[in-house]
C-alpha cells in the first residue's frame, strides 16, 4: 500500500532522514519506534508532503506521491492524526469533524462518515455541540482521530496518540486503533509507548538518528534483545 525507498528529508541545512526504507501492506498496523529526535514525525510529514527538502521515492497504491501538496495526498486516501492533536479549540466537536471532510463534496458520504465516527466514539456524539477546547485530553485525542477518519482514507498515519493520557485512556485509544484496523483501515503508528505499540502492531521499524536500524514482525521486535532493552523496558 505504502512504500518509502531511500527517502532523505532536510529542514534547511539539517539532514533529518538519511535514506530510510519502509512499507505498509494493506490491512496492517505498522509501528515506528525510536527516541525523540530519531526522525519518526519527519517520516510521517514526508509522506503527507509537509517537508520541502525531500529526495527518494514514496509510493501509495503504486503511484508516486513524493512532493505532492498535502491536500492532494489526503485526496488519494491518506490521513494524518498529528502529534499534540491539533484540534480547533473554538469550534464545536461537530465542526471539527466536518473540517476533516472538507475535501468531500458528497454530503451523504460525509454524513455516513460522521455516523461511523460516532459509532466508534459515542462520547463525541454526546458532546457534538461542545467546543473542542473544553474536552478532556482523551476526548480531544478521540476527536483528532475522528477528524482524520472523516476523510474516508485507506491509510491512517498516527503520531503519538497516547501522549499525555492517563493509562486507562491510553488503553481505550489503543483498543480503538485495533478496532479501526479491523474495519479495514491500514495504520502507520508512531508511538513512544513501545510496549502498547508493539502489542497492537503486525510489524515495526526502529529508527535512530534518521535511519532505520531494525525491522521485523511484532514478535521479532519483542524478542530482539537490543530492541527489547532499549524500547520495551526488558532486561
């Protein structure tokens, strides 16, 4: 579904991604692990067309997308749940969700997507006329995920969905991630909580200083001694 080959990314003179290769197959959850500054968020932004200094090859469903503007990437079927949620605090929940459907010209499909989001997140339906900025952290994360789902994409990029959430809310979010995947959406997941991420993922990659240093199945991530020590808290 998605492939990156020899992708380099820079911000000005700062070389962040140094020739990374990775892929997401249809129906998979793939996690991207690594310390802060490893280049994980830049990898997602590169896919979305949010980085200017790009080289290499990025393909989605066989078509080259490197260098496309973000709205064109969304039109093709990729949606981003950004780090820090980035909801619109002064808009209602309903209005935030409709912002996720701005590329849709079919009102009926937008309404169907809204109903789908409300079926996944009943709390959002209860609070649909409440301003986004008054929601709890967990509810705001639900809103950010729901907004991305409104574009009806086939691939969801998620950047640190558990950041700043209480443990019980984190577990709820990861249960939802699995539910979304089982409904047919492929997911590329960037996550600091490596234990939770590897538990829901089919495969994963580990990044260090802009390079992929390990890739394998979730089981291989858990059983690789160096990966387990560095990212899964095992000794």
